[in-house]
């Protein structure tokens, strides 16, 4: 299993290097927090393929592809509302607008929480943008260092 992950990550890094050399900007997942809001809120959060998210008792939990559980939010927490919309089709800005409307929050508060939940789940290795900025392909996951490229619909 480790060998397969190594080769996938190696291939992803190789592709990213070639794209970078050909002039396509690259961005590591751990650099998403550096994106301006104008760009960040166009991203479409999606859970990584091997990830499961489920309710247990009064908590929402995630399970990484390697089986590691991650405690996320309480069932009634607004963070659960946000992560439940991570479908790979809805931009983060639309998710924030839904939160603003559903909870009668200010736009700034809703955007702040949507940003926080997304970046936390990326850092936890549970999700990534389905439409990474700057390439024509989706993110190749790998230990939080996956590189992303550009527009993927």
C-alpha cells in the first residue's frame, strides 16, 4: 500500500514539475490559505475519494483513506452545515451564502466560517478543491502536499 502511494505521489510531483516548467502555476494544498478570498471562494470543495464522513452519536466524524478517524463537529454545529455541502459542484462562496441565509448571519461571518471549515478539512487530509486554481486537472492527493493546477469542471 505504501509503495502504491509513493508512486502516485511521485507521479503527481513529476506532472506538477513538468507543468511548472511549462509555465503553469502550481499551488500546494497547504498554500490554499494564502489565496485571496476572491479566488478561494470560487473553489468547489470535495471530499477525497477514500474519505468517509458520518454521524456517530452527536458528532460528525471523518475517516481518512488510511482509516484514521477525525472528530469534526457536533451535529448542530454550523460547521456541519458547511461540510455537508462539500459536493465538488458548489463553490465555497455559494456555500457561505447558503449559511448566511439559513442562519441569518452576516456575510462576513458566514464566509469566515466556510473558509475555516474548508481549510481545516484540507489540513486534516479529508478534502481538496475539485477545481484547483491554475491547472486543467484535479488535485492528486498525497500527504497534504498534493499539488493542484487549474480549472477543472
